[in-house]
């Protein structure tokens, strides 16, 4: 029973993370549309880079579904996938903060 609870928690976190990142990407695209200069290009690039952790979070959710169905590979690698997704999100956040500071 505990394994199922962990899988469901990872599934929920993957979906939530993807949703939050999509909202942030939309905000970046809106901000980029207000600039017609190189600064706008920077925000467009950041919004495009946001797709990497979004796709990782969606992939994590997909692996969670496989784990719920009893796939042993997915069960063994689910937490590693969560760690990778969180790492990608952290790297993206650092890049976004650094780009906004300059």
C-alpha cells in the first residue's frame, strides 16, 4: 500500500510542476511580446527553455501511470525521475533568475 501512495504522490507532483511551469512560460511569453528589442528575444528564449522541465514533468507523470499499472522498471526508477525533474526545474529557475537580474 505504501508503494501505491508514493507513486500517486509522484504523479501529483509531476502534474502540478508541469502546470506551474506552463503558467510561468505563459508569463514569459506575454512579457516578451511587450518588447521589440533583444530583450524580448531573451524572454522568448527563456520561455522556450521552459519546455524542457515541462516535458520532464509530463514524462514523470507518464512513468507514474506505468508504475501504477505494475511495471517494475517504472517502479524502480520513479524516484530517480522525480529527482531529475526537480533538478531540471532548479537549473531553469537559476537561469531565469540570472537572466532577469541582468
